[in-house]
C-alpha cells in the first residue's frame, strides 16, 4: 500500500479485506501463513492522526514492512 497519509481507519479496512482481524489495535489472522504488508512510503503527514498511525504500525511491526517516503523525511 502507498500514501496512507494517516488514514488509520482506511488502512484497517484494507487489511481486514486481506483476512486480518483487529482487536485493540493488534492484527491477527487465522490462516496458517500471515501476509506481510509493505507500506510504500507516505504513511504519515497530511492528517491529524500521526500518533495513532505510528502506534498502530508499531504494534503490528511484525506484519508491516515500511519504505520511508518523502513525507516521513519532513516530519
């Protein structure tokens, strides 16, 4: 995924469509093999939920692989 820009609810909706359940900001999946999700930069900035997106990504850091985009360089 790219250009999340702090849209935490939209990101949660997307990962739910991949089969993940989210409880207390922790993602889990029933499948034998979980999917690894790559965030192609710009996951912060242009929103009002910087702390919320960072906490969500940190709590699920075993699932997300993050590429730093230009917006991460500005913050």
